[in-house]
């Protein structure tokens, strides 16, 4: 089994890659900068170039892939920018597409994630969605524990909210 992880160099993607490796999966990391991926992951995984706005990158990126972890890159604000890649996935023999979405998006048609999910369903891809709290990963990646003092270090915007205070 080979799993393609899009957005592998980001916060969520990097975590997904590490967890799949722990499970012994054959992981293929995808992004627009193959050299950056090689620098980040070394020879532990195969790195491929994938640009959602360049259909000529799709075939090589999905070669011999069984499953896909799909994320919408933040710079693609329009859902339709993802449609050509989703169309390509629908032509493959995939076992599963996991789409990283947002909580409550099924009731909120404004985020592009809503339209992307509807399009994936329309293409009859075997898929599931993974949802997250909108800024949760930014919070956990921004807050660190100072090893010397054992105190939490959070950006000022999070310190104002009692919910996010950690000691």
C-alpha cells in the first residue's frame, strides 16, 4: 500500500507522515518544492512534485498510489482550483481519499472546504473527511514549553483567552 500525503511539509502533513511511518506504511510526500521535501524527510520517503494548478504533475505524483491524504493549500482560495486533481483521482483505482476539512463545514457553504467535499462526493471517490478546529493546529504549533523554566510560551493573542492558558 502506498499513501500520497499532500501538504507534507506543513504542520498537519508532517504529523501525518510521521504517524504513517510508525505504522509501516509506504509514504509518498507531495508538494510544489521537491527539494524542500527531500531536505525535510530525507530518504525515508519518496518525494514527488505536485502542483494542484499544474495537471502535468498529477500522473507522476499518483503513480501506484492506493490512498491519498488530501489538503487544500492555503494559497488556493477557490475550491475549483482543486477540481482538476480530484477529477484525476477519480480516474485512479484508489482505496481511500482522506480530505482534511473543517468542523461544521457541512452546514456552512462559505469555506472552500464545503464545495471541495461536495465535489469529491460527486466524483464518487471512496473518501472520508478528517475535521479539525479551525485554528487548533496553529495554536499547538505556536505554543511551546520553555525547557528551562517549564513555563508555557504562547503568542500574546492566545494569552488573552483563559481557555488557552497552559502552565
